[in-house]
């Protein structure tokens, strides 16, 4: 049997997998706190509106701005610290993806999480701005890397029929983490205390994660069939399943030292003809998702009020997108490909409509656009992991995430286009949404199709079989009805 068949015998989403996925999902809350840290500890009282309470004003006096006098000519250093974090995210996506494909998911994840906690404490106890900025770069490096590996592990622990659910749960928990961090910041005002408490949640995540096993899919793709069987039997025991004669196929593509596995790496994303097309299209889709998402977020964040409430709303506004994703991506008439394209086009349409209404009434449409692009962003995570074989999945996700970070870095510059025309930023978002949506239709559908573990399984002939068989199956099912 292959890994998918073994997981069906073991339990695709049994009690043990639920506990393991819960630990990985909890890590998303910690990662969200680290991502949003600069928003609260880098604020200044001058940026507050008159509606902010006196208590809120007083809390703003304790920040990195007041401690290191980052005002006037030095004010750029606050944004620089935030940019360094995103640069770290970009580098982490590129470095950790291929590394986990080569040495394993578990060691890379645990090492990255441990180092992020260490660098997070360096942030909290930084004696100078220079140390603080350097620590944010290193925290971002680890955050981007473990976020990628964490997502892949939630997929590879469970059966393929649950990939959409675990992927959506991961993204949803990150949004909840943003909202929880806003509440945490409200009760813990000193910036060093906030950094210390929010980072300490990483210690709990690390202690819970040390018991996690290696991905059985990765072990099998590397030819470590015996170890994969051991992990699957361990899962079956913890799930209370009785599995007799669990034995995975010993086929050529899964043997250790196989040439196709040794040559799997970032280079194959451009050399392999099928992977090349998928990677180019996905990189553009990820870039546009990030550009529209962060661009609309900056526009929606101009409203006055408590910054703690704004941070919480920043996360909560994304939550309706996730049940929408779960509904559409598992429907045969929609699937991953059409759902992703539709949500991107709807985001573009919402941005297009803002051009024809008064500027003071465009906020609701901008938020609607953000809701739609959040749904597309969630789908593209799940869809991308299904389009890449196991031996190169993290490398593919890493390159796509790198393109995503480029979109996030450029997004803050889009609002400056208002000096040319007030509608120009929304035109950019509109064109990005529509172009990414239509381009995404070039990708194959992955719903109800077998997962691919090795590069050899991506041969053109097999690719055609994998694309036609599910369609014939669905037609047969409809005829039976």
C-alpha cells in the first residue's frame, strides 16, 4: 500500500493526528504575536487620534520610540525594524523550505522554533536599537521558516481528504492570534513586558512539539520506508486502530539513493517542465495576493481609534473568509482552482467598484475586497501544497512565499499613488486581482486526485492520466445517480 492507503487504515484524522495538528496550530498564535509586535511597541503618541483615552495615551509613552528617541530624523528606524522582520521572512521561506525537504520536517521545525524563542528574548532585553533591529531580522528568519514547515506538517500528518481543513485551520488560527495579541497589548502596556510575555508562549509550543514524529510522507518519499511504517504504526496505536500487515510499497521511486530524489531541489522548479509552469504561475498569484491583501489592509487601517482595537479587527475581519473557503474548495463544481480564481476576481471587482463611489464611502468595499483576497490567500496555501510533490513541496512553497514577501514589501508604496489619482491604488489592486485570477486557471485541479510523492510521478503521460481519471470517475458517479 502507499501512504494514502496506509493513513486510511491508520485513521486519516484520528485522535493522535488531532492532538498533533492542535500543537502545530497553537504555534500559529505565537507566530502571529511576533509578526504584529512592532505595530504596538513601535507606536508613538503623536500618531494617536484625539479619541484615544488618557489611559491609552499614557501607555504609548513606553515604546521603542520613547526609549531610544526614534523621532524626527530617526523615526525611519521604526519602519526599518518592521522591514527587517519581513526581509527575514523572505529569507526564511527560501532557506528553510529546501532544507526541510533534505533533512526532514521535524528537525528543521524544532530547531527554527527554538532559535526564534531565543531571538525573541533578545528582542525583549535589547540594550540598544541596533541589537533590537538585528533580533527582529533573526526572528523573522525563523518565523518565515517554521511557518512554512509547520503548514506542511499539518498537511502530511493527515489524509489528503483533510488537507483543506487543516490548511484552513492553520490560516484561521493565525488570524485569531492577531486578534489575541491586540487584547494582550491592551492589558500589558510596557513594551519589554509585552515582548517578553508574547515570546514566552513559544516556550510552551516548543515543549509540546518535541513529542511530534517525523512526517511519514517525507520518510516514504526519501526511501526510508521502514521508518515511515514505524510512524504509521505508532499513529495507529495512539488512534486505537488495529492495523495488521501494514507494509508500504517498496517501489523504485521510493528507494533511498534514487536519482530522482537526490536531484529534487529549487533548481528543479525551473528545470522540470511541469513544475516550471506551475511555479511561474503560482509565484505571480502569491505576489498579487500579498500586494492586494497588505495594500487594502493599509487603506482600511487609516480609521481612527484605539490601536489595540484596530489590531484586533485586523485579525477578526479575516475570519469569515475561512468557512467560505471550506464550503467552496471541497465542492466538485468549484474545487481549488476555480474557487481561488473566483475569490481573486471578486477582490478585483470590489476594488473596481470603489472607483465609482465617493471616497468617504469606499471603506466597506475595501474591507469586502480584503475579505475576498483573504479567502484566496487561504486557498492558494492549500492548493500550492497539493500541486508540488512531497520531495520538493517545501522548496516550492518557499519560493512562492518569497514572491509573496516581495508583494508585501511593495504594498506600502501603493498608497502614495493617490498623489497622482485617488483611484489609482484601487486600479492597481483591481488589475492584480483579475490578472492573478485568470492566470490561475492555467493550473490543474487537485480535488479528489491522488497525491504525488516523487518527481518521476510528474511525467507528462502520468500527468494526463491523473487529470483525466478523476473526471471520468466523477462522470461515472453522476451517471449512477
